[in-house]
């Protein structure tokens, strides 16, 4: 695991469970680096029989704002809009694969939404089950008003959220 991956997701360990705190300031935007860090941690815990629960949360005041607009802008400036389309599609493939692996994992993955959760951040939370909304902040995406979100598993899914705050 690289130092970058360790700094983007801080891991706390206790008897049988881990807490993963996303720490990609300012908004835990989903870009290839954060997705790689989450995937590396998922690879590690699925191979570790001593871990049965992972709590995914944030060390920031926002859970995740979804796709990283800054990363997209950098790609356009440095390599052009054609490269963005190619890299964005590859990144979305990584994101969908991560969400599917979370859903299929033998590890109980719990999302503790302790801040604003938007778009792809909500999809990441939807891949976990259950999601605990520990602070009453905005959680928005298309269809959210109906209690449904589009999750990374390429299907609509009814969420069972639990409000704690």
C-alpha cells in the first residue's frame, strides 16, 4: 500500500472490525486515487479472516461529494476532452467494480454518513448495508426523494437508512 493510499483512507482497527475514514480534502471526491485506496483496503480485509465488519466514514465534515471535478478539469487541461472521456469511463468502471465488490463482500460494510453525501458519495454509501446517517446533513441524488438511489451495482435499490442524529 502506498503512502498516498494510507493518507487518503485512515484505518482504525479493533477486535474484529475496522473503521475506514476517508480523508481526501476538501470533499472526499471520488477520483482514481481514492478509489484505488478503497479497493486496496477492501482487498486486504477480504483476505483477513479476523475482520468481519468495516465502518466507512469520513474524517471531514462531508462524507463524499461524488466525482472529482478538479481531477476532471486537470485531465482536460493537460490531455484534452477526449482523454477525459476515456479516463472518466475507466474511473467509472473502477467505481462500479468497487461498489459491486462491497455488496458481494463477506465483510459487513457499514456506511456512517457523518456529513453531506452527494451523487457518487451516495452511491458508495448505497453499496454498503446499512447506512447510518449520524448527522442531519444533505444526502441528495436523483430519485432520493422517493427513497431510491442509483447504486454502483447498476440498479435501483431501496435504502434502509437509520438516523442517529
